[in-house]
C-alpha cells in the first residue's frame, strides 16, 4: 500500500524545479540545442518540429526563471522563435488546428463570457415562465403563439393516440436538413442582432422562450406534460441550450458596442464581434446533433422505453454543462498552473502546442 501511494505521488504531484548552475544547465543541453539547429536546416517533418519546439519552450521557461538576463535566454528564445516560424509559416491550417479549436480555443474563449451566458439563460427562462403563466391564464394565448394550424393538428394527433406525430410528418433526412438550417439561421440572427445593442437578441430569446413555455403548458393541460418533456427534450435539451448560447454571443457583441471600456468603440466591436462569431461557429456541431436527434430519433418516441429517453436527455444536458461551463473553468486553471510551472507531467503535447501558440500570439 505504501509503495502504491508513493507511485501515485510520483505520477501526479509535480515538485518545484531544482535550480542548477547556469554552466551545468548549458553543459546538459548544448548538444541537444545544436541538434535542433541542424534539425531546422534539414527537416520539414511537423511532428519532429513540434516535439523540438515543445522541448525548447520548456528549456526557455526554465532559463527565464533562473537566468532571466543571461545570454542563454536570448539564445534559446531565438532558437524557439525559429521553430515557431517554421511550424506556422504561411499560417497553413490543418486538421489539428480544427481539432484544437473545439478542444481548447472555444472553451478557453467561452470562459471569458460565462457572465453573458448567465444573462441569456435568465432572459430565456423568465420568458419561458411568462409563456407558461400566460398560457394557463388564457387558453387562446396558445393559439396566438403556436398558431391555429399547429394546435388543431396536435389536438387531432392526441385524439388518434399519437400526440407527437408531428415528428413523423416528413422523411428523417429532409427533417434533419430543414431543422439544422433553421436552427443555425436562428443562431446567426441572435449573433447579428447584437449590433442593435442586444435589443433584438433579447427579443429573439423572448420569442423562443415564450413559445417553449406555451408549448409545454399546452401538453400539461391535456395530461401529457411529462410525456412531452421525455419526448421533446430528446432533441430539445441540446437545441434550446444552444439557442441560449447563441443569445450569449449576441450579448457579447452588444456589450462590445455599449461598453468599449478602454478601447476605441470600433476596435471594441471588432474584438467582441470576432469572439462572438467564434462562439456561434463553435455551436454549429451541437445544432447538427440536435437536428439528428429530432429527425432520426424523436420520431420513434412510442417504441422507446422511458429509461432510454431519460438517458439521452440527461446525457445531452451533462454534455452541455461539461463543455460550456465546467471544462472551460478547468482549462483556465490548467493554463494558470502551466504558467506557474505547476502543470501535470502527464499534460499532452496537443495542449502544450496550443498553449505555446496562445502565449506567443499574446492572447
């Protein structure tokens, strides 16, 4: 047991670096650095270059810590800079760059705007509650919001014993494409409307929130409330969550316009608009996933056992909470630890490359 605990400590607890004399540091590393100089002239293998770049940045961090004003720092910094230029020359994009966007860049960025996500969530939930109260207070309100055609069709489906038959009304692929296009369009509108100071972004959240509240109130009035939750939220959990996140993007753009802080207003809008656009682009895969569920899965609600519905619903909710709330917080903590030399020795190379690129870009 003692041996096991010792091994666990060795794997997961990083002890502070021990300072060695600069001469010893040079003696231990000079041959390796000369090898990297030769590698710069002879190799264009991105894996080799990436490995060398990571090693050099580790050495540079050590040298900056213990010999900040020495020629060693200048030499290693210059060598690392040459590796960086060769790795990212012409800014060629590759599959790893796309992967790192969703793995690191989007969660890192999103943590900065958690406050606006909270605002968008509160707006949406307040409007959804208003929709429920209004629908319970006036049954005609449901027809105003959902339309006579939809209400009459759903009432007919209820009489037939197929209350959610609307999800079978078209072919799965056609429904998938239509819903995906519509939801992505709504997301980009929520973002673009931020330029109105957020007024139309909030109105869009209001429309969707009230419609959801009236929709659920309608089914509860007909004794199908929990059936509707278990059926509609197979796809609705992700769909509604991502609409709120798109509303967050609109509020980010609005805040950059209304509250430029120390920036010139035009520069503030450019910066805020760029960040908000990344958020909207980043949620597109989630809209596609929601459309897949709605087009291909929800239509089988009658054959699906309740535990499976609960599993999909809760799994979708956990995915949203993890990726957009918990993971961004953990990523920021990981970056802070890396900056302070406390990063876990098991940290992977993808994270190190992304971190080094972010630090070199000054962002």
